[in-house]
C-alpha cells in the first residue's frame, strides 16, 4: 500500500523549489496558441502575414495556434512585435512558451501514458465513474500490477506502467496542491478479486484510508440499483482552470478525450444521475468494511 503523505515525496518537493509538477507543457502550448490567434485576429492579420514575419508557412502558423507546433523564442518575439503586445502580455506569452518547451514530470513514463496525463496534471477536479475497476489514482501498487499483468500485451512494460501509476498518485493526489477527486464505483468492482484475496483486502483498506482525505470523495453504486446511465463504460470528467471541461471515455477501442460541450454535458448528466443513485460517502465506507470482512 502506498503512503499518501510520503515524507520522501515532500522532501523531493523541497529540493526542487521552483519546479511546478502541476504544469503540463502540452496545455501551456495550447494556451499560448489561443493567445496568439486572438492577437492575430485582433490585429486583423492573416496567417500568411504572420508567417512572413516570423519565417514560416501559413500552415505552420495555424499549427502553432492550435498548440501542435512550438514557436521559437525569436519567432514569438517577432510575432508579439507585429501584434503590438504590451509588456505584460509579452511576459505572459514568453513564460507560456518556456513552459511549453519544458519536459513534463511524466517524461520517463511517456511510452506507457496517453494524452490523458496532460489534462490530469493541471486538473483542478476529476470526477471518475468506474464500473469494473478501482480508479487508478487510488489503486494500491499490488492491485495496479495485477491489472496491468492481466491486460498488457507486453509484459516488459508492466513495471514501467506500475511506476507511472504510483508516480501519478504522488504527484497529483498528495502535496500542497492536490486534485479534488470524486470517485463513484460500482459495487461489482469491489467484489472482483483482482490479484487475489490479500491484494483486495489491502485495496479495500487503502480505499477507506484515502476516502478520509479532505479532497477525496468516494461513493459506491450498489448492485440493487439495476440499470443505470453508467452501463456504457468508465468515464472521467476533468475540470481545468482557464480551459474548457473535458471528458475522457475509457476502454479500447473507443477510448477518447474531447472538450466538445455536447458530449461533456451528456456525461455530466450521467455523472449527476450516478451520484444521486449512489450511497452517501459515509455509507459507502461501511460497505467497504463489510466487503473486506467477507473476503
């Protein structure tokens, strides 16, 4: 079982003052691009005019504006000069450009992590519906290893996947600026003996421990509910400051991330219905204890 408030992690944060592990370079690049597009349009300039000034094609300027390509510092300064940006805006854009070019904390695990991690890193809140498995942010190491061993096609990646999952918890669930996490689990997920009885007992105890944290809320949807709006599979709603909300729909081959509001609103409706049907957090803890005794 991991220790949520890890002294070694807190020491690492002290040793790396000035390094913000809640900064996501891909998101910073997208924000910079939005600023540049608004500045260009506000100045009444075309992609061709900006590209001519900073020495690249109109297509490249377009890709910079959607965060797909990084702009050089010289190119950014030239664009800001063209737009007539004031000193404060120039500093904001240059800071975003530096952050967009930095290596994120998840760089050592990039081969086993998808684009979701870029959103989760800067999330203010996540709301996770899990009908089959325990949410990754609150899994024990042994439970996570059993999940990956059962699902991966490449056993050599399992250890890296486990380390990545534990790193997510240390970086994003602990520390002075943790994510607000709301998890709704179907009761069936707690009866599935992932890793065997000993692993599940430890996982249930860990869930009860984590649920006591002030920024974590755990609810259990009981089997007695029957049909419900979460039967289509797991999903996570992601709230990020200064960005639109996203929904991450889990499960291959249909795994997807989108900020299209028609889809986000649909999953927000499902979340509201699921949490309304689920047990209260205090009653959910009692169910955890009951299932642990059965195991």
